[in-house]
C-alpha cells in the first residue's frame, strides 16, 4: 500500500489550524459500492507528534460518539512509516476506510475595511481623516484536505477541502473540523 506518497507531511503549520471552517470543494467516487463504513482508521499527517495525537484522538472520539468504531493510527503506525509496513498494520485494525487530513496550504491575507471620507475644510477633513483610516487586519488562511481511502481497493473514495482562519487553539479547532467533516461523511454514505 503506497498511501503515504499521496499525503505530504505538514511543515510547522498546525494540523487543524482553523477556528471556523467552510467547505470549498467536495467529491465522492460515484463508483464506490459501499456499504457505509463502520470502522475507521484516523490518520493525521503532520511532523508534530502533539498535533497528530490531538487530531487523531479528537476525530476518533467524535466518530465513536457518532456511532462509528474508530482508532487512532499513531498507536500503531509511526510518522512517515514505510508503505510496505502499512498493509499488515492497517489490516490488523479491521478498518474499512482510512480518514486522513493534512494542511494543503497556508496563505497570509489582509482584510482592509475602509471608512467614509471627511468633509468641511481642514477641521472636517482632519476629523474625517482619523475616522476614515481603514482597519487593517492580517491573518492566516488555512486550507485543509481531508481524504477517505477504501482499505480494500486502496483508492480515494471521498475528499473534501475546508478553509478557515488560523488559530493557536488546536483542540478547539480540531473539534470544529470534526463537527464540519463527520456530518458530511454520514450524509454522503461514507460512514454509517
């Protein structure tokens, strides 16, 4: 199984570095026969063991709360493990699908909120100049890719791209991501 060549490791970027998420792209393999999976192996692709544990623990807990058996991969698969070793380990988990998430890109953005112009000579202009100075905020726009792989065929059966604003509160961001992703997995018939 050469699964890891498709999912590049994260840099120093937070795995679930967003506080709110919007779905920008979503795809499901129309030829996937199903049935919806009842056993999921969760795999966070990152160089940070801490972020990987937070992500995998949170998603496994949220999937279990949704009635799906789920297991974290970090307990059995070391980061960057050779693909030859994955086959036996993944089969031993009994997982029907593998859910992976990685950061696709981080872009630094500016938000400029202009104000109205000032009027009435210098004094009006002066007051208006202060009032019309735009508010400028800088933030990181983080794009995450979540992919579900069918264990038996080793093919992607579902993928979604989410976008959000970077944050340092990784546990909350991961909870928010799970609350965005898991209902979509259920409604698309990927998990039961």
